[in-house]
C-alpha cells in the first residue's frame, strides 16, 4: 500500500469513528450539565469543599470560582515540585527539587491546560509529581474549560436572569461523569496496545545494539489517555507521543488522535441540545470540520510533496517522524494537536517542511477553535460566531442577533477583547525575545549573533513557542532551549494570561446575554443554522487571523518555505 493511500484511509477511519460517537456523546454531555440530581460521590465532594451545588451564580461569582480554584492549583503544583527532593525515593525516584522558574512554568502550564514542558519528564519528575500533580491537573483543567463553555451556552439559552449555573457543580460533573469514565476505558485500550502502567523505579533494559539503557516506569497509560482526552498534551516522557511506552503502534496513534477530537467536536451537539436547536450545533460543527479537514489535507500535501531522491525513497518528508506512523499519520496528528489546545506530538514540528511548520503555527493562531480544546474550542468558536453575526449585520444595515440575543455595543466589545488578547501576548513576547540580547541565544542553530542558514527558521522557533504558550497548546517546535529563566517566566505568564483573561471576557459576555429578553425571529433575521452562515464564520476566522498574523508568518515559515 502506498504511503499516500495509507494516510487517506487513516483519515477516513478517524472521521467515521468521530461521526459514530458524535450524537451519543454530545447528548450524554447535555444531560450531564442539565441534570437536577447529584450523584452520591458528588454530594460527598460538595460537603468536603463546602460548596452548595444548587446555588446559582452570576458571572462575577462564576469567574471568582474559576480563578480561585486555578490559583490554588498553581500554588499546590508549584510547592509539590519544590519539595520533590525531600520525598522518599519511591515517590521522587531520587530526582531533586525543580528550580523556582521551571516549577512556576510547569505549574502555570498544567493548570492553564497548556502542558508546555521545558523539562524531560523521565529525567526530572518522580511518581508523586507525575500522578498527584500533573495527572490531577490534566483532569480538572479540562473540566474548567468545559464548565466555562457550558456557562456561555447557558448565557444564550437563558433570558432575564444573570445566573449561569454553579461552577463547582459543573467542575465536579465534568470530572466525575465525563472525563474519569472515558479515561478508564481509554486507558484499558492503551494498555492493551502496549502502553505501560506501573509504579516501578529506574531500571536498565537491553538494547538491540547491545548494552543497556536506564528507563523509569510510571502510570503512563492512565496519564496518556487524559492527556489526549482533556486536550492537555504533556508527555510522561520527553519524546511525548513519539515514545513507544506512550504510543506503541499505528492503532494507538490513531486512537490518541480520536481521543483529542471526540469531546471538542461532540460539544457542538451538546451546544445544540442545550439551546434547543441542534441545527445550530451542526452549523458550528460544519465550520470546525471544514477548517480541520482543509488544514489536514494541506499538511498531508506539504509533507508528501517530496522533492529529491532521498524524500522520494522515503515516501515523503520523513525527517523527525516515527517510522511506526509514517508521513500521513504524523501529518494528521500534527494538525489535530495544533488545531486543538493539546500540544502532544508524535513527530517533531521543527523538522517538518517550511510550509508544513507554517501550518502548525497558523493552526494555533486561529485560536485553536477547529475544534479547539475541551470547552475552550466551543466558547472560542461561539465568540467568533458573534463577530461573524456582527459583520453580517454591518453589511445589511441591521442590528445583529444570534440565537435570539442582540449583539450590542457591550457584547461586541467583549468579543473584540477576547480575540485581541492572545495576539497581543504572542507578538509582544516574541518581539521582546528577538529584540533583547540574551533570549535569542536559546536558538540552537545560531552562529554568533545570526541564525545559521536562515534567520526565518530561528524566528519561527521563538514565534512558535509564544504562540503555543499563549494559545494554551503546549507543543514545541524544537530547536529552542526554553529552559532558561527568561523563557520559563515569560512563557509561564503568557500561558496564564492567555488562559484566564479570555475567560473573563467569555463569562462577562455570557452574563450580558443571559440578562437579555429574547428577540423574536423575523423575516430579516440571519439564519445562523444555514450553510451560508457556516461559510461566513469560516471566512471571518481566516480573515481575522490572516490580518493579525500575516506579517509574522511572512518573516518566519513563509520566508523559509519559499527560500
């Protein structure tokens, strides 16, 4: 079978699996967030934390819950890393405490659902940090994202009330009823595929070429599944999903891509059910699907378009890619992980072709909304839908409306702030890093004060790092030494600001919408469930992103790809 055909068949199998799971999972999540009864284990959790799950919250109270819970998570994870050196060897594997700047970066990363890693997992983190710290945040940070998305959906669905539900109830339900059950099933599948699941210490294993290699075990399968399912992305090992202990074979690779996509896509069905019109969910799904399929096809083409005898013999641009997966599966994984807020990698993006690396950058720059992270993709797409409705209203001279709610001055200001905050962080931190004398020295392919061969590639590495951090993606371009005080601190700040400032605007928008009285539909109302609106939404996303990031992309991947 040719490599191209293999890649296409894997893509078709993935689409079929997502289609089969879309309706049942989407309907189930809608029932979870609209149910009135609480499970016994949930009531126990509420009593333990002292929360009243039936108390309605307006958007400021909901936001305070999000920020307070996340702040506690950052503090706990930071302290756990700092005391690792005094823990028993069975918990620390003998590793020392993490340095202050790297501990801050890692704590911010996992709480912000970014999972950017400036360390090698198997050489820095023991079982206690991996399991009690990082794995726990993989669950709850994903649940926070879904909770904020559901709060925005309630803003559209409710009227004449400022209440958006209860953050603590949404957080607990998302964890207990959705993420944990699916993770148990997924972990069993990964173990069956060959992923490891143990708490063994560091030991030597034989190599094919002779000698031994020191490796450590861990609860890898259970962390791997929530890493993908919660669109987190942080690997137990430095090689991430390219490591055979995390991702043993071609089937597990495709299964992990499925895990990344299944909740973000299915949440559009949940959205449609909660607002009482599943066709609205289909319109959002169509916009997400068109972008994801288009970018995936473009990525596969750039990596298969081999030039020269070496690439022709390999069947594509195989540099930086695992032989177990090949070009097609690596291209699908790369597009999926950057169009969502996952950041896991089964290949190394710096080794992609110049244009292929540019696609991974642009995928994140879209705002990771096709389909985006768990929760964050849905609320990001709904904010873009508000922008698209506003643009349509300007073209026809009519007050814009979406789902029966008027998009007035307050709503459009909040939506505009949402789409401006991330580019400000990305471009601002990138400019500082290239302008100062010390940060560029972290670019590993430099000679003196200039980048060897192509300044474009070095610039792309820095741009990619801050794009990944501010968009809560977490994947790395490679070729950049990010474990320095400058990058640990600035990327940590970019991750926190890029995660929680947009949530402020999303929840404020939800509160504003929930207070409105629904506007009756008339003959002049824009039909937002139709293909025309889905096309307008896709166009608005691409144009806004293109106008924002085109100069930076022209200096980096485009210049390299055309050279």
